[in-house]
């Protein structure tokens, strides 16, 4: 899986890149190597917003695009929330695919 990390109002250093790769390993293990993920890290500069750190992830799979967003006071926590949400979405997508595949296989078998 290809991971692209972008930053808005946040410098993206090697530490943040490693954090993103580490947090999304679980997702990477469940999707194809051809999948592409875009991670955008940003900081809201409005003082009225207490949870100003935002992590936004878009995962492009064959036939579907999944998106998750997490906000927190710390960038690390926002990335963690985002990774948990995306892992849940990927699991749900894989379960849907499996159930459809099983239903097609059951329908294709002749009735005994």
C-alpha cells in the first residue's frame, strides 16, 4: 500500500511519517498492495476550536473510496482515532465482500 502524507499548517517530519505508517499497518495488512492512502495532517488556527489537530485519511481501493477523520488536542491522538475508524471501515467493507462472494457461490451451486 502506498501512503502519501501531507501537512497543512503542520510541518511533516520523519517522526510523523513513521507514526502514520505504524498506526496504519493493521489497515495495510487487510488491503491490496495496489491500494493508495492519502493522509492529511492539519491544524485549525481558530482559538475557539479546542481540538485543533486534525488527521484526515482517504483510502482508495478498487471500486470504493473510504474516508476517516479524527480531531484531538494532539496530532498523535488524532492519527490514532483516524486509524481506528478506518480499520473499522475496512473490516466492514471486507465482510460485505465476503458475504456477497459466499451468496453468489451458494446461488451458483445446483439445488440437490
